[in-house]
C-alpha cells in the first residue's frame, strides 16, 4: 500500500536532484524493503508518464485551435478583399497582399522567438504562408499570367519549404506535402489535356512536375525519419 506522504517526500527528493541509487540506499537504511521502494518508483514513473501525456494533449489542442484560428482569420481577410477586389486598383491589391504577409511573418516571428508565444506565433506564420499562396494565384489573375494552375501550388510548396527551414516548425512539412500532392495530381491532368495543343508551357509544367515529385519524396522521407526518431524518444 502506497502512503501519499511518503510518495510526496520521495518525489521531492527526486526533484531536488538526488539519484535513485542514493534514495534506495537511504530508504533501505531506514528499514524499507526493496519491493516497497520499487512500488513507489513505479508509481512515480506512472505519474510522470500521465503528466507528459496530458501536457502533449494540451499542446496539440492549443496547436489545433491556433491553426483553425489562423485559417479562419485568413479566410475572413480574403473574403473581405474578394468582395471588393474588382473595384481596387492593382497597386492597392499588391500592397494589401504584401502588408498582410509582412505583418503575419514579422508578428509570428516576434511572438515565437522574442516573446515565447510559440503557438500564437506559429499560427501567424501559418497565416503568412496562406497569404503567400493566395498571393500567387491573385497576382497571376491580376496580370493575366499564362501558366498551368498546378504550377501555383508548386511555387506555394517551395515557399512552405523555405518557411519550414527558416522557422524549424515541423508541422509545416505536412502542409508542404498536401500542396505537393495537389500539384502532383493536377499536373498530369493538365499535361494530357494540353498535349495535343502544343502548349508552350507544357515543358515547364513537366519540369515542375518532376521537381515536385522529387521534393515530395525527400519531404516524405524526412517526415518518416523525424517521426520515427520521435517515437523512439517517446518509448
């Protein structure tokens, strides 16, 4: 039977930096049995694992809420812009996109690195990345850029890779994969659709498809390796 007071005392000694071996010796000298000591340490390890699990669950919950918030804010901004898009001059459109991106990236970096609001900072960085992707398609629309729509997702994917490397936020790798998969699926459709029309952008699209395939493979390999390391550390 585990005594709560004794358990708390042992936990306090461990927290103070005493090694388990020292605690074992001290308790045995006080007449404790080895099996009883092991029982207490098993209980302490179980409590630590439970605390670790709850902490991870809280972090994941906060991350999900922050991500959903960033997506909703981004959707709200672009809904407002889209409703007035036709009446805006091109310069104003570009300024809105640039200012939104700069605000999101700068604010996210400061919150994450300077003020230690990691989740909120990551959410703002995600908002910046969403803005970057939307800017690609909106800019192409403004200036009537002739290109295949999957090319925009590949450019977005490269931006996501750059942001992931710059911020070391592993979660962005998943967004990179999603963007790459969309481009990977969309490109063959576009290529086969325009193959007979001798589209001059066909070669560019084929090259980008090859690049996106290689990039997706490398990212998937990195994610698999990273997740495997995390699992080994956890267990």
